[in-house]
C-alpha cells in the first residue's frame, strides 16, 4: 500500500467515525461526552481526554445528564449521557490550552 492510499484510508476512517457518532447523537438525542467529542472531530484517545475534563466541568455548570449503560466489547459500563444543549453549557466553562481542543470546545459550544 502506498502513502497516498494510506492517507486516503485514514481520512475515510476519521470521517466515518465522526459521522457515525453524530448520527447516533441525532438518532437518540443524547450521547456520552466522548461521543460528542468524536462527533466534533476528535479521535478516540483525544476524545477521552477532553471528555474527562468536560466531566469535571459538568459539576460546575450544574449539569447532571441522564444515567445509562454503555455496551462495549462484551461489557456493560455505567455512563452518563448528555444532550447537545447540556454539552454546550459545559463547553462554555471548559478552558483548554491545546489549539485542537480549543477548536473542539468551540464546536461543542455551537452544537446546541
């Protein structure tokens, strides 16, 4: 596989991940913070990092979300799902330092 094909596959994989996360949020009306971050354009690793920071800011914004169960790789985990409006309220408080995270925070704030 040459470099051009590798880059094209990576672009397609990233775009597919983002679209699937956005579709899931639109279909259900809620999503975990990581799902909202992936829908905003981050990869899974960075999404977990930003979601952790947003989770801390959720208490400051007085946003509780709705409890749920997330099924992944044969396990069930408890999670909290948020609407886009709730995520926007949290994202307004969130003050990231990294430029990529700043862009995602702006997209999350405008999502509602």
